[in-house]
């Protein structure tokens, strides 16, 4: 089975801090994704990557950056955390972008105080 | 306006009963539609995926239907179990774009 592992289940940080969320997948998938999930809004795509060192902005990239130095690892960076970035963050991976189900991690619940 | 609308927002049913969740979409051009189940505190897990040419797909007690003409899909759960309590998310893909519904929160009570 595909496993997508997010490094932290819960994280509490302060406004203005630089925050790193890590995600690792073990199935050699080309594509990796970062979403945030807020009540009533569904999942919204922040960034995705279709190859090492490649990245594309999603729907809500402002305030975030990403890093993909190795195929199995995709990091989400909050450059200067703000309270409106308090959310559930989900990482996903897939072999093909289209037509394939994405495999999700269990999420990181991030609180910015 | 979200391009994928799910209804109802929440639903409570008794164990053993059947239920149907709805998904209407305006995403175009249509590529495929997926239903995910998300248990509390976990990531979504894929239940079914349907392309334009498929109008029904089953996965155990879960049956998804698709009407590409009316741009509607439904997820039918038969003989519900307590473990079916979760959020169910509809995702519609168009080319390289994916749109997520806000989900339906299902609670199955004993």
C-alpha cells in the first residue's frame, strides 16, 4: 500500500515564525500536492510538484512556498506564519496527475497563535 | 461559487439504513469524478473513480453513479455501519485541474 507520511499531526506556532511541514511518500510517485482543508470550503490546492525541483502554484499559494529536492519528499513552508493560516494541511501523491486517485497523508493540524 | 456542490452538508442515519449523497458539478471539460471517504483525523481515502463513459461503479456497500449529461453524481451506501461515519468528498477533474466539494458529514447511529 502507498504510504504518505506527514511529519507532525499537530503543530502550534507563533505569528511571524517560519514553519516547515514535511511530507514523504514511499511509492516513487511523480506528483505531490499540498492542500489546506477548512470547514465548509473543502480542500484547496496550495502547490503541487510534478518532478524533483519542479513546482506549480495552486489556487492559494500566497504566503506559502514549497521545496522538492528529492522525489519522495515535498515540503511546505510558511514564510511568516499568520493566524489566518491556522488550518488542516494535507499532503498527497499520485503516479499520474490525471485519472489516478491521490493518496493522502493523515494531515497536520496547524495552529498559529 | 464552488464548481462542485455536495448535499446534504450533514446527515444522520440509523445503523442498517441506506443513504444517498449527492454531488453536482459545473467543472468542464469533464475528465473523471472520484468519491473519497475521510474519517475524523485522517486523510481522505479513495472509494471510487469514474470516467465519462462509466455511469456506475461499486466498491462493496458503496455504489457511485454518474450522469455526465446532467453533471450529477451520487454515492449510495447500503446497510450502513457505524464505521461509515465520516465525511464523503466528491472530486471532479478537468484536464489538469481538480475541484473538491466541501463534503457531506455522515453520522451513523446505533
